[in-house]
C-alpha cells in the first residue's frame, strides 16, 4: 500500500497529538505492543488504501470522522492479539474488535481535544477496492503508523466549531 | 425504542421527491441481494439517543442522483459526485429522523463507502428496523441501528 503525499501547508498539532498519543496508549494497553507514528500528511484525495477500516463520528463542538485502517493481515494479527484468539474476518466478532479499537482511540483522543464532543458507535468496513469519503470541509490528515502487526493509518477529518 | 417503518418510508419519499424529483415505492419483494457495485452511507446520532442510519444505494441510482443534484450528465458524474450525492441524502434522512427523537441529539457528518466488494457493520448496535424501497428501478435500503449499551464496554 502506498500513500501519495502532498506538501503540507498547515497541520494543527492540537488535532494530531491527541490521536498519536491515543494510538500508542491503546496498542500498548490492549495489544501489548509498541507502535511507531510517522510524519502526518494531508490526504490528497478520497480513497482507501487498506482493507479493514473502523470509522468513528464526532459531533458537538468537534465534528467530523476519524478512521483507523489496516491491511487484512495486520488486522487479523491485531485482532488475535486484542481478542486473545484468531477471528475470521467474516465473523461479527472481528468487526466488533476493530470497532472497539477505533472507539478506544477516538475516546482517548477526545479527552485531550478540548471542547465538548460526542463520539458515535463505530462503523466497520471490510473489503477490497472500496473508497471511503468523509464528508467534511476540513482536510483529512493521515497519521501513518507502524506496529509488529504491520502498517496501519489513522485518518483524522475533524474540525472545531467556531464560536 | 421502536420505529414505525411507514414513517421512515414517508421521510424517504419526501426527501427523494423534493431533492431528486423521483418517486419511490415500497419494495415488497423481501430480497436484498448482492449487486455489482453500491454506495453505502452512514450517519451517526449521539445524545439522548445513540445509533446510526445506513443508506444502501446501487451505484446506478447514486449516479442518477448525482446527475440531478449537480446538473451533470450521468456519465460524467465522478465517484466523488456519487459519494457527495448519497452523503447529502443520508444527511437529510438523518436530520429528519433526528426530529423524531427525544431531545437533545446530534448528527455526525456522513461517511460514504463506494465499491463492489465490501461489507459495512456497526458493531455494538442492534437493528431496529429496515425499510426497503424501489426508486427508478433500483432497490434501496435504509437501516436504523441503535447502540446497545450493554455491549458498549465489550
């Protein structure tokens, strides 16, 4: 999988740092592994580069969506570490695990974003060759991450309501 | 919470007619089979009620909707146009459905998936109901899911 990067005009660190910290914390706590976080960049166009995607919606003072995306193999290994047993990707428990992971990352980050926001139940998309579009007017920031399970990405497309 | 399928169908009929100028009719076939390509749009609701609306729409209808909304030839509508059109439809459905809910609820922004080989789930939720209808020869489905509090901590 590859990501095409565009020159980054401005990335608001206040929106990025909570998610970077949340990824490290959740993977360490729930899967017992260290993760690496690479340089974020602005996603140039909609599209999925991964096979398994957990999406969380934000509403309230902060609106938008955050997604956590994995390749099939990375997702399988992560879910096995998370759940304590291998799960078939077609199993509802597999989607539950991915959704729960996305929920934890979004929930952990939300506490440090400032403002009052609610996070939704997660949506999980599993497949090949699909595209996901997050209907926000804000940029989509991609945080590439690495783990012993493989590469994955956190995509943040949120904005804070101006008073 | 219980939902009235007729009420949801009426919401959809109003939105489809007002936005697209298209009529819908209930799909009584009971089948919702696989299609080559589809768009699925999801909008979440939080607050006094927590759940989601999923709108599943064949690509052909999404293309027709995009051509109507953006005044373009169907063949020239891009994937982004299709996604924008379906996002707008689910946004309107979500907004109208929210009006039926106890106060205070908030809508998320929609997320739209387009492809031919995917499945979309909302873990930790239960299906309250599904409404199926036909529009312009295409089968469309709206599913309403409610967050299961007991499973939220799993």
